[in-house]
C-alpha cells in the first residue's frame, strides 16, 4: 500500500493514476506542491470520496463510479496524513488506493538531488 519514490515519480504522469495531496491549501502555497496533484485536505477526504460519482467527476475530472478500480495515491508532507487518507478510502471500497510514504519532504529532497 506504500509507494516508494521511484515508482511514485513514474506514476505521477500516468493518465489512469490520480495523486491527491491531503495537505491544507496554505501548505501548498507556503511549501510548494508536487506537479500534477489534486488538493483535497485530509479533513475533507471522507466527504469528498463519499460524493456521487457524477459530483466527484465534475469537480475533480476523474471517474470513481467503480471504486475498486480507481488508481489513487495520497501524498502529504511526510506520510502521516496520507496514510490516514488511505485508511479512510479503503473503508469506502477504494481497494487500489495507496500512499506515498515519503511525502512532499522526500519529493523535494530527492528532486533537488537530481538537479
């Protein structure tokens, strides 16, 4: 259920994989964000993933009508909140959900080392 950095980086640009950053919007502004992610703060995850598939798709542009086949990866600052989000959606039937354990801190550090 945990995605390591190398796999995460490869999956980030795939059309069928959706990365959800569960940090607060202010954190994204202050610290930065991983490209191609969707921001849904942790406190909203259960309500958002409980919406009707139509409502969800209108807002986030991907289909959740078959929760057991949705490829979603949660991310946060260091892995704690993304793990909570993962546990929440697993209970809602999103069996393929995973989380990026290193979070934004690992992303930022590893990307800086690649430059």
